[in-house]
């Protein structure tokens, strides 16, 4: 099972890939009819919106970054007792 951090990293990578692909999409659909161009662009925009929403959901579900460190205290893990 994937950790939440790994899921976030994958979704971030996917989102960057989609966003960076928009100019190339414009080149790929250039030969299509105006209606099909708009349809492809709307679809790409919807995929990007959904991916952003997924990333936001994962970030909301992520436990606070200090949750683990709060259990051991601000000074870090407990030390061995002195002799």
C-alpha cells in the first residue's frame, strides 16, 4: 500500500505533466475542427481540475507534519538515563 506522501508525490508529478502538456495539446489538435479542438481543450482542463482536486484532498487528509515529533517531545527522543 502506498503512503500518503508517495500518493501526493505521484499526483503532483501527474499534475505537472498535464499542465506542461497544454501547449503540446494545442499543437496536436490544430488540424481538428474548431468544435473538436474545444472539446479536447475542455477535456484537458477537466482532467487538470480533477487532478488538482485530488491533490488538495490528499493534502487535507495528510496528518500534521509534527504529529510524530509531538510524541517524543520538542527535544527529540528521550535520552538514556545517566548512571
